[in-house]
């Protein structure tokens, strides 16, 4: 009986439990979550895909910027050098710069690069479309995410073409500083040195090409011998580079008063030949009158001083030294803080130094330096013969004040040509030992604001064409590259 009664109760218990199960709500959250998990995962995946796309787009934009800048700069240099294919040169440079900075990115096609000439500069526009392969979004029919970037760069004196900005010139002031120390009267080439040695030996009895460039030997000075025989001197490279500069500025000027130029010479000190002026003919005339500072304090009969030097207050006491410290300290007081370049009253500042980089000052030797600096032989302290010359490479920190004031500093290095015979031993003593040419180059490069603002002048035959390309870089520095999106 007991078992039967229990069996009779089982259907009623099942019915009660079934009703409770149907009325229960304790599993609703789990069911809803099961239905919602898929779209939630899709949303998170889409966010990840879009984040990846944003990162890639940012990198693509930076690569486009680099491509536009490189294209504009290269085309400007090519135009200055007279290259008829300047546009192709710019496009190739832009493509190379873009590719170098877009490594790892996928684009739908190669970037479109268009370069046009605008005034004395160029405008380069880069357009490119990139894409990434979607991960989660690919599951819903979106296999790729695409994005387009563009950049425009302009060099020189104009604003980017096709922008809403007003086209205006960039105003600049250029301080042109010429090294006129006695070493500028050395022959400019190895063949010139050899010729001068033969001629001086024949006319004075002593073969000389270095550190005797203005000695008067009887009735013939070595300087006169060089000039009479048309031997190019390093001073000729200095003045040729300076005249090439004035020609370039004349061509680059697009509006009256856009560029002013101040002309200075440096030897033992800085002298102002022409205060900043927009009258470039006055600068050109002054350059034509520049000659090296001679050494009449050491030797008796020497060439007359240059008229331009006398006019600026130079006395008949000439200088044997090249004191960059004194010269640049004075220049720092004459070059104002660089302006915005938007008006003649706020010009950007460009300083161009034309020099051989050999710091050459008189020295009274003492025991602490006599073992290192000897000229022409070790000093004799017992007899008081301890006066000599202290030569060393240019100190690039002398350029820091100019750079910190916002000026762009460009350097033209007038090469020291090795004297293979060196009959008096002065080249070895003064240059090779204490200021080897490799050190001169590295120190002057460090003075320049950028590698493109350093130029090594080696001969007169190519200086005009080479200077055009160099000066295009220099003027692009003060007519700054402008980027627009």
C-alpha cells in the first residue's frame, strides 16, 4: 500500500515541478548574453580594425609629408642648377622619400606626385590611398579599410598653390662674410702651387708656394708673380663665390626690398664693407674691390690694401692672423634675431661664411703648449724667442649664438690644397700637423645649420654652377618649406 500511494503522488509532483520551471526567471541573463555575445564581439573587433586603420593612416600621412618635402627641395635644387628635367628629379626624390618612410604600409597604387615651379621655388603635392586588411570586419563583408592622405610642400618665397593662403614673398637679410686672411693668397690648385714654386725660384732664388704668398723679395713679390702669370689664388674663389651669390639673389628677388645683403670681411677682426642694403649692385662693386689682408707688420714692402678695406676703416697695418673668435663675436652683435619673414621689417636671417676654416692667431708660447704648437721650430725660452703662430681648426661652437637667434648658417669651405713639395715646411707645420684638412671639413660642417648648407669650393671652373645649387638650399632655408594638407 505504501508503494502504491507514493506512485499515485508522482504525477502531481512532476506537474508542480514543470509549472515552477516554466514560471522561473533565474536563467534569463544567461540566455540574453548568449544571444548578445556575437554582436558585442563584432563591435570590439570593428574598433580594433578602425584603430589599426587610424594608425596606418597617420603613418601614411607622415610619409606623404616627407615625399612632398623631398620633391620640392630636389626640384628647387635642379632648377637652380639649370636642369631641364627638374620636375622628374623632384618626382623621383619624392617617391624615394615616400617609399623609405612607408615601409610596411599597403597602398592601392603608387603615390601621385606633381611638382610645379612657383616663383623662385617649387610646390610639390603628394596624394596616396592606403588600406589595411580587416580582421573581424571581414566576417561581415568588409575585407579592407581604405584611407586617403595628401600633402603639399612649397619652397622659396610663395605659399602652396591651391590653398586659401595669400601668396606673399619671404623677406630675408643675408650677412655675407668673406675670409680675407693672408692664406687666401695661396695658389688655389696643386698645379698653381707647382707653377708658383718654379717662378719664385727663378725670380727670387727661393722656391715658395705656401706661407710666403706676399713676401717682397727684392723687386718682385710672390703675389705680383702670381698675378702676372695668371695663377688662380684662393682669394679668386672667395670673390667668385661671392659674386655668384649676388647674381643668385638678383634672380631670386620677386619684389622690391625682398632681400637685403650686408658684406663683411674677417681676418684678425670683422670689418663692415657694406651695411645691409637691397642695392645689390653696391654689394657686387664692393666684392670686386676685396683683396686679402697682407702682412706688413712682419714684412717690409707689400701690395697696397684693398680700397674697400681702407674705406671701412682699415689702417695700413695689416694682419697675419685669422681670429674667428673676435670676428664672430662682432658679427653676433650685427645680426639681429631672425624674424617671421612676412615683411621687410621682420626678415629671416641667413649668414654665409666663406672661409678656409684655419684658426690662426699669434701666440706667446709657454711650456704647456710648446710641445704641441711649434712654428716654425720649437720656441727657445732661454733667449725669449717664444713668439709664434697658434693654428687649429675652426671652432663650430662659435656659430651657436647665430643659430640660437634663429639664423640659418651656411658655410662655403675654400679647400686647403696639399703642397706635395712644401719647400719651406710651413704647410706641414701650420696645417697638416695642427689643423689637417679632414678636421677643417668636419668642424665647418658642424657650424652649418644642416648638411645641405655646407659646400666645398675646389676650383673656379665649376663654382658658378655649383653655387647655384648650394644657394638654392640656403634660400630654401629662409624661405621655409611650408606644408599643407
